[in-house]
C-alpha cells in the first residue's frame, strides 16, 4: 500500500478505531520515528494546556 492509500483508509475508519490506532500503533512506532525536535514539538502541540483544559471541563476534571 502507498501512503495516500493508507491515509485514506485510516480517515475512513470510525472515530473509535482511529483512537485505537493512535493508542496502539503510534505508541509502538513513535520511539523509532519521532527522534528529532520538530517531530517532538508537533506531538507536544497535540497535548497543549488548552486542549487539556477543554477536555477536563467537559469531563468535570475526572470526577
């Protein structure tokens, strides 16, 4: 499969399967492919304080 085919297939998955992919697959390959500052900065941007604040507000801070 080519990259574009894989990307299209992933985007067609339902949200729960996309989340599962993020949790199970990306965590396995991350140590091998994300070894430079640019990649690490991009990953950090996904988990910024604003994103966490919004999630915590929606879920009442885990209560």
